[in-house]
């Protein structure tokens, strides 16, 4: 990083003196996470589930389309269930 000295509060989250940008940008985390839960690979005709989180998605253009629900309590439980419905 660019700072030459972090100071004694560097390990604590807060506004000052080291983490002003984190609190100003914290609202970006969930939309970015949600938008990256599923991807499509049209060349492979596949849907890729990248992150385990309770979620639903409607996919168009892969295998005629599908509604996918991911049921999980990860990281508190290590089981996942995919419910896939074709239109």
C-alpha cells in the first residue's frame, strides 16, 4: 500500500485514521457479490455457480433456459441443494 506508517489503529476497522474508503464504499459489496453468484458459458452451453449463497436466478439462452434456486446455509452448514426448473 501507499502509506509509510499504519499506526497503532491499523488492525481496527473504523473511519479514522486508516479506513475512510471502506466505510464510503461498503455499499458496493452486496450488489457485486449477488451479480457474481452465477455465470453462463454459452460456448459450453453451461451455467456456472461460483459462490454458495442462498439465491435464485433465471437463465435464458442456455439449454432453452432454466430457473435455478440454490438452497444452502453455507458457511454454517456444508450442504447445498440446487432446484432446477425448465420452462
